[in-house]
């Protein structure tokens, strides 16, 4: 059974007039809610202290009080903001934290049907990302006695720049990002391992890079994998520049899940980007992702 955190505020907390495709959560929930091996769970709110373990407290306070500058809001996007943006952000972050707790406690795969907000930096948000849930979950996990090393595996088409920046001095987290070289963010950060890809790369070349990457990080002794599983590397994505097929992404997911299984390492899925036009291609790819995860979650490590 896959524990997957979801709240209707994931959609409803964003304005219907925002350029961000807010309906993707609602549409995906419809596809997944009757699957027998997926348990949709309501996320808690993240605590302020959990967020300030990673983020600058002035930034966090300004966001929570609604006093961020217009410039700071513009950098994040998701505009026009709703009165529920705070509640939404706390639930999304809480869902990621709970998925992490669940994966570690049960030594399995768990997921959040949102999050992977990897463009958020310590003291500002960017690119649809307010708080960096990947970094927050990494540090929360490291507080547990059984967790000494964490792998952040970011396969969203955009570089995990915020994650790399926040965790640059954290030796216990290995950050790896495979992304489009020419895409946003235009000023890249340095992950522990970056794999920048040329435009229009398709399944075969992509999967070769992925295999090489997974082989390279194999010797590391990880206790947890944080998998940013964005599907915006899909050919039909409006914000990606790569050319993966639905089948290519399915294989990508299988390789990551097999790595988790072969090495016996709990894994958390953060949904990440997906902006196909029409959105249904992204929904298909996310459905594939969570359906495959549910199969692996049913087989204990
Ligand atoms: Zn992305």
C-alpha cells in the first residue's frame, strides 16, 4: 500500500487565474482515489520551527503574515495569490514531512501529491516555490538516529538550484540533479553531482545518463532517498526542453524504484513539475509514477 498525502487545498489554495496548472492535483486525485493499493492521506500543517530549520526566519515570518514585498511575490509566481496560499503551503510542506516519516518508519516508498519545491532558497522563493520541502525533509530526517546520509535525487527538468544552494554545506546530504542545461534557472547552482542535458534529448540518451548517474552514486551509503519526480521532461511539456516519451518516463521511474529496492533504502516521492498542454499528458505521467510506486510499496524492502 502506498501512503500518498493529498489535500484539496493543493488545488483550491491557488487562484484559477494563476498561470500555474492548479487543476493537476484535483485531476490526479480522481485517477488515484479508487486504486486499491494507494491510500490517500490528509497532510498536517508543517510547524514554523520545521520551516525555519532551513529558511531565514524573517522570510518565513513575512510569508506567514502576508507582508512579502511585491518583488518577492513576483519572483515566486503563482499569482494572483489567494487568502489560502499560507494554509496550502503549510499543508504541502506537512505532506512531504509526513511522507518522509512514513517512508522511514515503515522502510518503504511514500509520497506527497505535491511539493518538490526545489527552487526555493534560504531567504527567498522562486519559480512557483515558496519553501524548499526537499531540504526541510532532508534535515528533519537527519535528526533521526537511523539516518546519517540522505540522497536528494532531482529528476525534474529544471535544476534543483534552491536545494543545492541550501544544502551546499551539509555534508550528510548528497544532492544530484539531472536537468535541461538551457532551461530555467538560468543561473545554475552547484549540486554535488549535476548532469546538464542538451535540448531535445530523448529516451535512449536520457536513460543512459540516468544509469551512469545511478552507478556513480552507488557506493554511497544512503539511509533515505528524496526523489523529486517532476515529469516536465516530457516532450509535450510547455516548460521543458527535453523530449522524453511517456514510456521513457515510466522506465525512468522503474530505474529509480529498482535502485531503492536493490539497496534497501526508503524513498520519498515529491511530485515536482508537469506543465503539458493539454495538462492530461502530465496527469498520465504522474498517474504512471504513483501507480508504479504503489507496486513497489506493496513489496517490503
Ligand atoms: Zn520543473
